[in-house]
C-alpha cells in the first residue's frame, strides 16, 4: 500500500512514513468483554463516527473479543475507507474455549494470529502490528523474529510493542526495530515518564498510549457516589477504590473549573493535555456509542493555554496517591 501524504495535524509514527491523527479509536470496548450494553449496530456506528470526526487511526487486537469480535466489526465498517485509514492490531494473547486468557509469544503463533487478523478485517496489510504483551515462557527477542518475517512478507508495514518493560523494549528493538510502543498513560498514571518516554524520544519511537481517560474515570461523568452496576468490571481496578478514587475526584473538581473557563468538556481537556505531552504521538480513546468518540475527537486541533496547563500541573502534583 502506498504511503498517503500526511494531513494537517497528523503525526508520523516513528520514522515509518505512516501519519496518524493525534486521537485514535481504541476498539476494546466494542469487543463486549468488559463493557456493558454493547451491540453491533452501535459499534459499527461508532467506528463510522470516529472516521467522520477526523480520526484516521483505528487500534484493535487479536484478543479483542473471545472470537475476534472487534476485528470483525472493523472489517465490516472500514471497507469503503481503507485507503484513508491506518489500522493497528496486536498479537500474542488469545482466549481458550473457557474464555481464559493465554499469552503466547512463539513466532509461529504470532504469524498465525496476524494472518487471522488480516482475514477478519479483510485486509492485505496491517499498518502497525504490536507484540501485545510478553510471554513469560518466550524471550521477546525470539518473538521479534516473527515481526521481521511479517514485514518481509508484506503482511505488516511496521512493528511495535505493548506492555513491555524498557529492558524488554530494547531487546525486541535490537532484533526488529520498532516504530511505536503502546503503554498506559494518563494524568493519574505517568510511570513511563521516568525512563521509557526519554528512551523513545532519543530513538524516534512513538508512544501510542492507552487509558487516557482511565476507563472513563477521567471523562468527568463518574463522580463521587456513582452507581456502578454490580457486573461493572471497572470495580476490579484499584484506581476506582478508596483514596485513589478520591484523588481522581479531586482532580476532576479542578478540571471542572477549566472546562467552564474554556468551553471544552472535561474529557476533551484531559485528552488534549495527553496528546500534547512529550513523546505522545497518538492517544487511544475508546467508545461504544458515536457520541463518545465524537466528544474525544473534539480534543484535536486546539491547545490548552499556558495558564490552564499550569493549573493542571499543580492539580496533579497535589494529589494523594494512596
């Protein structure tokens, strides 16, 4: 596939020649495994809404859905827009018949999963393909050999890694040079700033972060006393409990004031801040309804003023972590 000329505001993934919008559509919610109220009609409409809102970057994975539901929906939704879109997927995790998660970083597995993802999405090539997570029984160096094979065969354009330590990132990169990493990063979780982002900046590797809104917590609508459904999987995350949850609420209290001042929603302020942090090329924003991705797509094409950024920095520094 020829490299499309970049559009205004798009950013290059590493040195790959692939240019993407600073907000990407993250398709985990439409897999229906942890999000409530998911259905195909709304999921397809949400993908379409992302594209119509100026997002050209769609992220998925082999394991998004017990049977690849996310990739199958993407294949249905993007058929007419494929030439304008950048598609990322990931391999190395799968579910068994009892929906138990397994990590498998063997080269033969990664190649087979990539081929299955291509088939699900009706693609000839995946633009960016990640090792989804390390396999404790396979060295990341061995896993990396599969990505060289996939690039040489034309099945992927460039490689990335997700959820790896800096030591593992370096080991993978030594075998197969990467264009991007995909770690968690948001106002409340900035662990990658100490070592990983500096390494990425020095090596021209993009950071495509997930959880900018921390599963909706930073979107501004989950406040103190929020009535979580008993089956809501977010309750299993420590950040939705105790002092961590209260710290998030204190941050949101301050962001409410910035939202009122700027006329942007809290979610847009959080995403705009995120996509303008050093090293961040694009940020994965999920959604299972069109209005959700339309809102976060509205975080592009403007920047917070210096006074707002100063206030946000003070808010983050003032938070209690536990």
